[in-house]
């Protein structure tokens, strides 16, 4: 799982790290075209090429990885089980509010805010299952 | 007693995953295909507005969100039909399988649509998307890079195997993650040793 998430983050960096001329049309771009709109105005750039996913999706992937790595820490800290489920639910609601607010032009979100909110969602997703790793010993 | 319960968990065979993964995967594969098609034809028939919030973009978001939930639902179905007790790793397998079936189902439906129903669908959707990009307010270099990439992608052609090779890992991984949440929500806690 850890390896898969590392690859997910690595591949989401797009064609820039593979010496491609464009991410759209490159295999990294194709890998994520079904799940991300890959809007260049909403993406970060690596080596002058847009990443294979937009800033929110990249945030989600980074968050998933950090959340997974944090599971041992949460087991030690004995975080309340259901707290993280509420944390996840809140993250989903905030994404919807952020997306809707931007869509109907109440506010304009930026790459940074999308990255942070996406990261929150990703972190909440993987960390919400931490208690399943708990043993009685 | 505890041993019996653990045996029940361990005795789950690969075949036990298939009904839940197939039913949920097929439903979500079909739904995502239909949604993609619906928004695709909206894009084809719409005037290019230059808006980032084009039908095809909505399609991507809706399909992504919708199909990600399939792993969770597959676990729910499994706990109802096969066993209440499912371990984290078993949930992960079920989620990945579900994602893989969604990818397979949507690819084959798309191929069927393009080969039998509307052979010009890919070209029409590409033309409509390019027309929309051309009137977008963004630097010309970015527009050119996007259009060039799309053209290369179409010219290169995508075999069914390539589409599956590209579609299964990401769809499988996303559903694997939601399946883990499904295990937390729907399964009875099983004592595991890590």
C-alpha cells in the first residue's frame, strides 16, 4: 500500500520528471485522465510541464500518503476511533463547499487552497482506518 | 469459539469476492460509462464557451467521485451476502477487484460504443474539446501543448490492453482505499496480528 501510494504521488508529478514534451498525451497524463480534469491553470508545474493531476488531486494523493505513514503514530497516540471518521466527513463537506463556492463565484480558490483542502481529504481518508490496525496486545 | 470465527474469516476464497466485486463493479462501470457518454454528447453538441467547467470536466469529477464509492459498497454487499467478518487485507483485495472490474467494464462498453454505435465519437469529442480549449483564456503556449498532447494521444491510438493497463491501477487503488473505509464501517472487528 505504501509503495502504491508512493508511485501514485510520483506518477502524478507528470511528464516533467520523465523528460516528456507534454504531460497531456504522455502516459502519466493518460494514467489520471479518467479521474482528473488536468486543467493546466489549476495544476502545479514540474520542470515547466504541468503535473498529471491538478492541485487538489495532488493534495489528495500527498494526503493519502502522509495519512498512511501516520497510522503508527496515531496508534501510539490512541486517537479516538470515530473522531477521524468525523474528520473525514468534515473534509468531504468542506471540499463540496469550496467547489460550489468557487463555481457560483462567491470566492475564488487558488492552487494552494485546493492543495491544502485536497491534502486534508486524503489524510482523513487513510488515517480514518488506523484503528483497524489496532490489536489487543 | 474464537478459533471458529477466525476460521470463517480465513476460509474466504477468491471466488467469494467475485459476486460482490462483479455486481458493484458492473453497476458502477455501466453508470460511469453512461454519465461519461451523456456529458460527452453534451460537449459535442455545445457551443465552445471557453469555460473550464465544461461538460466533459464535470463528467470527470462526477465519474471519479461516483466510482470511488464502489469499493465501499462492495464491502457492504460482501458483509450482507458472504460474511460479516472481513479483514482489512481482504477488504483491500475486494476494493481493488471492484475498481478493476469498473475499468474493464467501462473500457469494453466504450469500445462497443465506438465500434458499433458511433464510430466517430472519439473524433467528435476531441474536436469539441479542442474547440473549447481554443477559446479559453490562457496563454497560447499552454493551449498548444494541451491540443498537441490530445492529438498525439488520438493519433497513437489506444488499444484495449493499453486502456486496461492504464485504467485498472488508479481505479483499483481508489476503490481499495474506500473499501478499507467500508471494512471499518460495515465489517465486524476481527482480531488480526500484524
